[in-house]
C-alpha cells in the first residue's frame, strides 16, 4: 500500500499553496491561481486526483477547507485507492476525517505579505571609502589606495532591497570632497560572467543587519555626490546589468578586476 509521499506532484502543489498564502493571497485567489497554473494536470485522471488531494491537505494545514475542495479531495483519494494504484486506505481515511471535520472548516485568516527587508541605511549618491590593506591588496600593489563605494540606486530582489554600487579606485590619501574631484577617480571595470562587455552595476548582497554593521565599521563616509558622472551603459546588455557581490569579497574582487579588466576614467 502506498503512502501519499509516493506522489511528488503532491508536494509541489502544497508548497505552491503555502507560498501563495504567505504572500498575502486569499484562499480563493490561491486556489484560482493554482487551478490556472495546473490546468493540464487537473484534466489528467492521475495528476488531477493528486492535485485535489494536495489542495485538501494544504487547506487542512490552514484549517480553511471548503466543502468543494473536500469533495474533490475525497474523490481523488477514492481514485488513488484503486487496485492499480493502491493508496493506503488508512492514509485516505485519516485525511478524509480532517477534510470533513468542523475543526478544519474555520474561516480563512487574512495573511499579510511578508515585509520587504532593507538592512542598508545608505542613500543614493553616498560615497564610502574602503581601505585596501589586505595581503591581496599588497600583492596587487593597491595597499596604499582606497576603494570608493558609490551608491547608484537600490534594487529589490525577492523580498530584500539591495544597494546597486559603482566601485572607484582612489589613489589619493585625502578623500574627494567635491563632485569634480570624485569624477577624476577611476571606475573598476566589472564583467558579467564570461562576457567581454563592460558592466558597472554591482548589486551588493547585504543580507542581515549584522553583516551591514560589520561592513560599515570598515568604511569612512566621504559625502553625498548625486551629480557624479555615471559610466556609460553597454548597449549590448541593456539598461540594468547586475553582478551580485558579497560584501566580504569587495577587496578581493577589486584586486581581481583591477588586474584582469583594469579601470576606466570618464571626463
């Protein structure tokens, strides 16, 4: 006799149901979306039976089973208990008891979407100096320079907001105090995967408050320069060409970019 875990499609539907409800969709919206996304499977006898059983299980978890879903899930269980499939009758009986129990027929709770997280307190135009002092910087002859991080904009990826930055190699001991001085800095060239097009957009992946505080403790604020020059956008790659970078990799990747791709100056 088979258990429900034998049907992998069931797990997919349940996870999709949970994700939609967690995103703030109502019970009705969730069911409508799942039905639209799985129209072909619902019309298949085997997959259709598993689909409604999975929806029934998902609604049981939230104690929001509708009569219609309960009936369709029961029909699905009856189908799966046929001799050529052989779902366990004990498993089916246990789920049916939930589907038709008042305990699992409560009114659905409103589920607010998860808030978008932003651990970064920088502003567009801010420039911060990162001292290049590691062994890698010394080996690259950059240990007497600073890496300037200039905030271009912010981009939302998933449920998090990340700063999009430019990296500027700064050779002077004194940090820039005017836009004109900043514009004389050299932008490190970054590449997207193995392509040879220039890419300057970097998404700095700050994923926690602790990570942001650790990075901030190593930075010196140089000022806000909203009118600084923007590197030209490579036409082949469109308007936004992201490269995702870990804050802990800033210095190492700057040394790599300098030796592999060099720097560009824009006047």
